[in-house]
C-alpha cells in the first residue's frame, strides 16, 4: 500500500514538474521581450496562430502533433519539450531528496527559477532582476523549513558576491552583474557553506567547458560564455547534496 502511494507521489511530482516547466518555457520566451507572462494565450512563433488548450499539454502535444504546428505545419524545436521533461525529472528529484515536506515544494520552486535563469542567460547573456528577487523571496520563505542560521545566511549574501565585485574592478566584466546578484540571493537561501560549494561546482563545470571551447578553437581567449547556467547547476546540486559532498570531500583527507 505504502509503495503504491509512493509511486503515485513520484508520478504526481513528474506531472507537476512538467506543467511548471511548461510555464517556465513561457517565462524564458516572454521575459526577455518584456511581454507579460500572465496575459495572452500562447501562439505559434511561425504563423502567430493562437494555440488551443490541446496544443499546450506538456510533452504529449508535441508527440501527438509529430513535432509540427497544427496550423502551419512548421517544425517546432525540441527544446521546450525537453525542458518540460527536465522539469518533470527535477520534480521527482526534489521529492526523492526531501520526501513529504515543505522543503520539496521550496526546492522545486527554486530549481524552476534556476531553469528560467539558466536558459534566459543562455539566450540573451542577461539574468533578469525579477527572477533574482524570486530567489531572495524563496530564501525568506525557507527560513522556518531549511535549518540554516541567520548569520550563515547573511554571510552567504557577501561571501562570493563581494570577491567577484572586487575581481570585476581588476578585470572589467569578468563576471556579469546578474551572476553576482544571483550568488547573493543563493547565499541568503542556502547559507555561506553551500553557496561556496555551489560556486566551486559551477567554476569546475564552466572552466571545463571553456577549456574545451578554447582547445577546439570555438572561442578565443577574450571570449565570454554565459556563466549563469553553470551557477544554476552548481547551486541546485549544492542545495540538495552540498553537505554530503563536503563530508565525503573532507573524509578524503581524514577530516
Ligand atoms: Zn504555426
């Protein structure tokens, strides 16, 4: 009986995740263009035809329509559908980590904001302030549920962001202002230890990718890559498994 309830909960987390990610796709598309996310039905980017409710069912609509617009038969890119699938998987992962608790909802809301931030940064090299404010709000909501003391949260705001501001004074535009604000928000949400771990993961991932791009001559030394997506991955891993990662790392040195 308990197993059936658990399976049902994972299915529920997946479906909710897909639907939320479908809304996040609207955010990713509309926020950089300054279009309201609340008003107006979605439309086909090729023929501008308003989409029917049946065209908007996450994943299923794409499969049923064979990846084409119902009205103009233009191919629809796979990205939105893959992001809906990712949202479903992230929903399940949050439930796996936190189970029946408010932290599942908080972690999921946070990762959906990160999904929007990561893809807007990839598309436009900008991180909208409104989404960073959203991360701060999640930080406030998490206070009774995520047991990180206030001093750790306040140190978290400054511990990475301030050194990056100083670095930017030495090397102009080394980091985007949006990255720095996002780091401050994440520091407030998860405390100084986790934001450091998240930053460490982000630097490893982004550094690895930048080295690959340079070796394959796809980017020159002065080129920029969007750092936001790596920050988002790092922060999410750190929120879920930061303390476990830290203790396994320290145990390597017998600490
Ligand atoms: Zn169309």
